[in-house]
C-alpha cells in the first residue's frame, strides 16, 4: 500500500501545482491571442507600407513573413516567461542556441532550402514570369516561396523545385533580355552562286515580321561544305519567350524556302554515290539480248 500512497501523493502535488499555475496559464493564453492579433496587424501594416514601394512582390512577401515570425517569437518568449517564472530571456536564447544545433542537423535540407530561398528572392536576375532552365527543367517561374519554387513548363506541367537546387546549379534565364538570337542551317546546291544565295536568304529574313532589326543585324554566313550542299548559318534576333522563338523560326524557314524556290535556287536532297569493288552482272540486259 505504501507505493500507492506515494504515487497518490505525487499526483495530488502535481494537480495542486497545476491549479496554482492556472492564472499564469490564462495570462499566457491571453498573451498568445494578443500575439496573433499583433502579428496579423503587423502583416497588414507592412503590406500596406511595401505596396507603395517598387519592391518585387516576392520580396514583399518575404518581409511580411519575417515580420510575422519576429512577432510570434517575441510573444512566445513572453508567454513562456509568464508560465515558468524561473526562465529568463537569456536562458531561453541559450536554450535555443543549443537546440538549434541539433535541429540544424535534423533539418539540414529544410534550412538549406530556406536560406537559398531568401537569397533567390533578393536576386534581380530571376523574376516571376521569367523563363528559366536548370538541370534539364525548363519553364516559366510561376511562384517563388521560401523553401521551393514553382516552374510551369511549356507543356503545362508544374514542377516544384527545391530552392537549394536553383542556388547551387547554373540557371539559364531565357527572358533576362527582351530579345534572343536564333540560328538555323540552310543548304543550297553546289552549282548555286554563293553570293546570290546569301542575298536571297538575307532579303527573305528581312521581310519577316518577327525578326528584330533595329538593334541587331541579320547575319548569313557560308558555314561549311556538306555532303550535298553548301550550308549557310542564318542568324537573327527575335523576342525571347519560347513561343516567340518557335513562331519566328516557322516564319523565317517558310520565307527562306519560298524565296529560294522563286529564285530557282535548289535546296538539294542528300546524294549518295555507291561504288562496288566487282562489276555487277546485268541479268536483265543479258536476257534482253538473248530474246533479241
């Protein structure tokens, strides 16, 4: 019976201590409610202030989130000190410092993506609605969050990419500038005059509406002697979005093909010359001679 009495005494002491702490717990709950209200008001105030600036929306969202986190940390610290009077802000910070080491090891990837997200949000080179390519993933930046970024591919699929991947690997920003250079290869027959072919191709490209000509010249260079043709590298500039590139290629290729046809300049098919070590017997010819 003695162990039962000891256990009952301990339970009674715990209940008595809990009842004695009810006022502190009530005050702590009130503090948390006030913290929630203050965090909501702080977010609204920061959002209203930042909306008048020229900061990007992603940076505004970051500052709003950091404001909310700071208010909640401060409110939770006050509530903890009220419930446990022996705690002090210094001891809480010391505990957080020791605990953060263990938490850092346990959630290494999470914190890595978090810090990478903050750095990415401060970048000016990669913005919302930009078309990027990283590690084989290419598409439009639909959303940049703290831990991940959403990439909408041109086929409509959404790819959620960890921010650490975008931070540690090369990122190609396709739409960093308004225009991009495009190149195609166009071949003409060997009996065609090279200068005339260059003139016809250049004139055809200049007549295309999707070709940017104000700041960037059209370039047509004879590139190589191919198996069946003299190949030209045709280079021009157009808008940088993927659909604009495809549309411009379609227009230029159609225009060059039509211009070469109208000028009577051949775009040759591949030719193959077959040689044999031994002469081939012409069976049909022999039969024709026998019948004759």
